[in-house]
């Protein structure tokens, strides 16, 4: 499931979130592009928050989980498991992709009255990624990781 999350993360960041059409004008924006627009508009504190909570922290959470799971899968001890678990528990509350998605949906409802709004592949990948991260948060068993590492030490 972690690999699926990483694939969805790449898709969510590689493709446009949505496309807006008004008459003959059309524009699309990616997730990172929306952060750039926030910085360019002078609201860099919000840009930093959006970057951290929707790009950096989810990526770090997925990569850290992968760095725990791959060694366990091949019957090796993960590098400094306690630090990695503490890091995941530190980052998890800051992964607020669902709040960002809610903001996108509210904006889309408002914009649809004025222009045509077309959801992009990234928006769908982003939505599924929210569910994958929630599933990982529920199903990731830190206790099992500890028991596996302790079992190999004895």
C-alpha cells in the first residue's frame, strides 16, 4: 500500500489538478504550481503551509514507511527504527491533504458558476492518496515492526 501511495503521490504532483476555461482562455495548475502562485501573490506563509502539509510531509511519511518496510520484508533490521517511528508520529498530524482537498472542492463549486472547471488526473490521484494515507495510518503496525526487530536480535 505504501508503494501505491508513492505512485499516487507522483501522479498527484506530475499532472494538473484542474483546468479552468473561460471563453477561449484556458489555464491549468499543478499542486506545486499552486504553491508557486501563492508565493508569487505575496502570501508566502500560506504557500509554506501548503507546501509542507500537502507535498513535503506526505512524501516524507511515505518514504519513511518504505524505509521501514523494505528491510523488514527482506528480513533485515531497519536503520534506527525508533527514530523513524518517532519521525512518522511527528509528521502524521501535519499531513493535511484532506483540508487542502476540501479547499479545492469549495473553490471548484464557487468557480463553476463563473467558468468551466475540469478536474485533472492529479485531483483524482490526490483524492485516492488521501484514502491510502488514512489506511496506512490505521493499518501500519509499529508494534509488529518492533517485535520483528526484537525477534531478530535474540
